[in-house]
C-alpha cells in the first residue's frame, strides 16, 4: 500500500508516489528525478514508514533503467524484515531484490530473497504476492533448463490469476509462458500466449509492456523462419523504443536484428549488432541475457571460420564474469529450491482453503437468495388468490334449539272449535292446508315464532287457503346437524403389509462383485509391475483401462477399494520405491535423472511426493543409505 508523504514544500509534493507509478515503466528516465526528490524529502521527514516506500520506489526506478546493482544497494538499506516496515513494502522489496539478482545471474541469491519474501507473504495471508514470487521462481526453472517444472508452475499460476481476477499478473505469466514455449519450439502455442498478453496490455494502456510482447513476437517469427515478417516488425519497433529511452529494450531489439542479419547471411552486420548488445549488457551487469548473446556471437564467428575471434570472445566473457563475482553456487541453489518447495505447498494449501471458503460463501448466498425468492413468490400467489376469490355472504345465524310452535295450534286457540277450518292435504308441499271461510277471522301471527308467522294481510279480500309450514330450514340443502335414515356402516381400514427387509449391500456381504474387483486389482498390479508403467509420466486410469479392456470407473474403483488410496497415490508409491532403488544403487545420480527415470513429471513434484511417501527428502534418504 503506497503512502502519501507530508511535505513542507507544498501541496504539489503530496502526489509524488502517484507520479512515479504513472511514469513507470514507460518513462523511467523521467521518473528518476521525481523518485530522488521523494527519497530526499522522506529522509528529511524522519518517518520510517514513508522512507521505506520512497526507498522501494527509487530502487524500482533503477531496476527499470537496468541499473541492478544500484537498485540492490538501496534495497539493502531498507531492511525488509524490520518490524516498522510496512508488510507489503517489505515483500515487494524482497521480490525486487530477487529480480535484480536474477538479472545479475546470481540465482542462489535470488532464491534466498524470494524464500524470505514468500515466508512473510504466507504468514500475512498475501496469496497474490506469494503467487507472484512463484512466477519469478518459474523463471529460474526456465533459465536452468527445468522446462517441465516451469510449465507446470506457470499453468497453475495462470489459472490462479484468472480465477482471482488478477489480469495484469496473468498477462505477465502468459508472456513468460510464451517465452518458455518458444525455447521448446512450440511456436503456435507461444504465439497464442504472447498475443493474449499483448491484447491485455494494449487494453490496459501499458505501451511499454505491449512493446515487450511485440519483441517476443518478432523472436517467434524469426525462429519460425519468417524472416521478412520479423524484419518488418523489428523496423516498426525501432520507432516505438526510441520514445521509451530504454537501454534494455534497445539491446533486445538489436539482438533480434542481429539474428535477422545472420539468417540473411550478412555476418558482418550480425557481428556488429551482437557486439553492441554485449557492450550494453556488460555495462548494466545483465549477466543472465549476456550468456545467450555470447553463444550466438561465438556461433557466428565459427560459421565465418574465425576461430581466434570465437576464442577471444569466450575468454573476455569469462574474465568479465569473474570480475563481477556473480557466479551461482549450485549447492546453495539446490537447498533454497528444496526450502521453496515447502513454501509452495503451503501456498497451494492456502489457495485451496481460500477457494473452498469462497465456494461455501457463494452457496450460502445462493441458498439465501432462493429462500427469499420462494417467500416473495408465495406472498404474490397468496395475494393473487385472494383477489380472484368470489365475495361470500356471511353465514346465517345458527338454528335455534327452540322448536317453533305449530301454527295449527295457534289457529286452534284463536278459532272456536265449532268453526275450525277443514283440513286438506297438499301433496306437493307435504303440508296441511286449511280452508278458511269468508266469515272466519284471520288469526294474528304468533309473536315468538321462529318462522316469522303469517304475513300481514292488507285490508280487502282475504285469502281462502292457508298453508301449514314445515319446520324452518333457512338455506335449501343446508344440513341441520341431524341425519335421517339408518346409520352408516364404518369404512373398513385396509392393513398395509410391513415393508420387506431391505436388501443388503453387496459390497458388505462379500458377493461375487467383490471377487471380480479383487481379480481386476490383481491384474492391474501385474500389468504395472511387469511393464513398469509407473515410469511413464503420462500414465493414467484410462491407459490402464484400455490395456485391460475394461472401463475407467472399474479400474478406479478397484484401486480405491483394495489399495487404500486413489490412483495417483497408488502410482506414486511405486515411483517412490523405484526412486529409492535408484538412489541406493547409484547415490551420485543427479536428482533430475532420478525424477525422470522414476516417472515424476518434475523435480519439484519429485521432492514433494517423495517426502510425502517416505517422510524424507531425497538428499536425506541418500545420506541415510550411505551411512
């Protein structure tokens, strides 16, 4: 995290770190006076945190100018592991220090710096910076000829950067991967990776890094034999590189132009350009790239038959390397590699745990979203259902327990017995009808009758017929709570038979399937041991299945069931046993050869998996077997 210094010179000084970062890497020459001014003011302020940032930025500017030793002198004064130094600045300073040593071809010192930076980054949960360190270590693997290890590492890191959204780091990893594929002569894949990186740098507005991808593109075209296209691109790059005033880019372009001249058999021009590049690299101390140019120039002298010049060139290069004192100690480098393997494994485990937590958070958020959506849908459906329901009238009052008095009795009380009306039975209404003569009075309606009594008859002619009403039922068809007719018979309940006993798992009962699987496992072991298939780096479940004329699932199931581990662990056990045999029989055999003969894909995976199987590193096993 970059800080903003408090300067007494005015508000214009408050954005110096922003100015420096904006000028880098495209205009390192213009960034240098700004960085020097910022460092001077930070020193005067006495604030250690601001001074650490200013020192790092100044060292970064010197690195961009290919002044690697000067950059490291400032970083040595920084004290990255000082408790008062910001953690991110400390890690970035160690990364930059390692990059300086790498360009100076002091690979053991570079690995030491990156080990220290990796440890601080992992202890503070800085997975992104730890991945960046792994990317630089892959560059060492590439430079020392461990192409398989470098490819495995870069592929993994590209996936990590892509998943994390770290587009800038992913593009730089793709550029490094393109250079690796170029050395392996996989030109089409190298071109695809380089173009992908260049597209990102162009979209992000990084012309300096875009020019680097174009230089790599020109090298690929030259290696493919497309000399004309490479020459056209190199001519265009001459104008772009002049704008940046970068000696490193100019030297790289001169090397490409020398290769083009050599392909066109213009050896005098090629030698002139190669000498120009050698002088540039010797001035900057860039021993890593110098060795490649010396080899090319040496080859050119031999083609011309000038053996004396070729010998003088090698002597000059050897003297320069001795004066620089930048030789790599192979033993120390190997020790730092083994130490870094453990840190790499820690980083891989931390990345897996981080991805697991991210996936868990995603599924929890998804579950909450689904629940909320279902609740909202339920509420909307309920509202819509209420809107579509027809309006219902309130239920009538419950039927009274008091039975209405028969109308006939009331009429009988009010009419003398001598003049009672004649009863007539009405078949349609099932009620008694009284015929009332005109000289008979109409009885008054009963006051407390639940049926409401007779309607009020207006004055005038009186009705001659009166109905005797049946018991009151307010709604036709409504049940009154009493049931007529004979009682219903109870519906017989069918008894469900008990569930049959569940079938036992054939795996647990040791059925014929287990015997088949055991026979298949025996065939797998016999095939692997007789043909030594574990020595094949590309061995897989499908290869075994095709040889035994069965399918992948049965092979995987048999190995998991009878070996106690998965297929990879099963094969790695054979490889560890083979590696032990090789180390016992020939203790002086290089680790790279042991890993290759035992079937491991890389030296780093050999170290990691061998220790997982045996509890010892290969070097520890050799020492123990000798003792």
